[in-house]
């Protein structure tokens, strides 16, 4: 729902990407270069996971700032719209749940 709120609050959602595990986070903060027992491929996976964490954290900060910049009455109005959209998506039984897409939002507004 945070990604959906980000759309309404003026930020960009982080998508449905799963959060990295603590192990992935720790592995991504290791000194440069793979350990002798690991392949370059696993080091590349850790680096990619670290980059995703960094992007997700940046998005979360932007969403938080954007949310604080709105008046409480505006946030309440957005929350009502978000709840209505989520309920509508649930009724429609979309395979991607309440993930916001252009065609889905178009249909929502038409109905």
C-alpha cells in the first residue's frame, strides 16, 4: 500500500519488489571484491541487492517528505481514494492485486 500512497502523495512507488534479507544487506556492505570462496556472480548479486536497497530507501525518504508536505485534510482525502481503489481492485480480483497501472486506473475512473 505504500507504493499506492506514493502515487497519490506525489512520489513514486517502489513496486512489489521484496525487501532484501538481513543477510543480503550485510553481504552488500562487505569490503570490495568477493571472498575467495565465492564467485564473481554471487558478488554481483549482492551488489545488485545493495543497489535495490539503496533505491528503496531513497524512495521511502521521498515518499515520507512528500507525505509530510501535504495538509492533513489532503492526506485524509487521498486515503479515502486509496481505500476505494484497493477495495475495487479486490472486487475485480486482479492477479497483481492493487498494483497501480495506467489501464487499471482508467477503468477505475470509468466505473
